[in-house]
C-alpha cells in the first residue's frame, strides 16, 4: 500500500490541490452556484467528448476537443452567474469563449480530417512518461490525464473568471485595460505563430522538401512561440484576477489562499505547456524526424523568446 502511495504521490498531490482550491473558493457564497454549475458542466463535457471515446478507442486525443469547449462553457457561465459590473462580465465571457472556440473548432477540423483516428504525438509521448514513472495501466492513466484537465477547468482555470465576473467596481482601471491589451496581443501572436508554421509546411510540401524545421517569423525567437503566447494569455487573466481582489473583503486566510492558487495557475500552465503536452513531447519526435532540429535547438530558445 505504501509503495502504491509513493508511486502515485504526484497524482495524489495534484488531486488534493484541486479539492483544496475548490473548497477554498466554495467558502465564498457568491461563488457557490457558479462553481457547482461549472463542475457539473465540465464533468459532462469531458465524460461525453473525451472519457467515453477514449475508453472505446484507447486514444486520449479527444481531450483536445473537450478542454477548449470546457473553456467556452466557463465564458457562458461567467456572464450568467457573475454578479459584477456588466462590462467586466462581457469582457471575461468573450475572452474565454473566443479562446475556447479558436482551439475547439481547430480540434473539430482535425477530427473531420481524420487526424484523431490515431493518437496525436504529444499523447503518444504520455505513454513513455507513464512507463518512466512506473505506471503500466494505460487505460487508467488515459482516464486520469483526461480528468486532470477536467478538474483543472473546474478549479484553477475558472478562478480568474470567478474573480473578474464578480468584481462590482463601477470603473475599469488603467491596469485592467493594460491586462486586456496584453491578452489581445498574445492571442494575436499565437494565431500568427500558427499561421506562419502552416504556411511554412505548405511551402515545404510544394517544394517537395521533407522534415524541414520551421525557423521563420516568430519561430526564430523561440522554438514554441504558440505555447509561450498561450502561457502569457493565462498570465494576463491571472493578473486581471489579482487586480479584482481590491473589490472584495475576504478574510486574510481566504485572500492568501486565492493569491497562492492564482500564482499556481501560472505554474500549472507552464508545466503543462512545457513538460506534459507541449514543448518536450513535441521536440521528442521532432528530433527523430528532422535532421536539422538539433542545430535549431542550439540556436533558439525552447520557451522564453530570445530577442537579442
């Protein structure tokens, strides 16, 4: 029993964090209905779109559809359950809905084109990671990883929306405007990065060049400008959430807990985008397929842009 607990300590730790963070926010009366509605919707979305298909096919790539549409539902709930200023409710709702639809519709296109008929490389990599950690029951690990993202949507990733949509200050501060501008800027940069890579791949295919390394545009400054931009999107939401704290009169223990959980959200997204389903899984296969990728790694930063 002890050996099982030790082997699963990382999983137990994160599940415990999800529960504790949920309970901390649930202490706030105005958040209870929002939290419970979101939890039920997230579980339903992930169960129908990801858990069941993954159980039938043993492919967890369906989570790429469930996760963004979970964000869309957070956006809708922010508008209807938020009790704050109408302008903030509209802004935060649109942010979650637009971000979710962008990724969700992209995933549906991949589904239609048949790309999800086999496991995406980043989820193939998960099996390597599981074996290194001593997890040999892939069926259980697939469901755990899917529910991990479900619980993230039910806790850490909904917290900025909770705080902002319930902020009833009747004015929008300059810092909030800056935060929104930062979000828009990195949303555009993420889209540009994706377009640059798509165009590069199309051009390489036309020229009959195989396994080329995309090192143009934003990809000259970081090997993963899309992942870095996604991380900055969440950081801007976290900052907006922190700025909303001045409209509340929380007890000190609740306030400290909220600040810690918001900061941890940034770490959670960084860990996901670099180690779990982002940079490292992507590069594992790129090095095998692309002969010039090692040289690209030597000259270009992995995550944080190297401007100079």
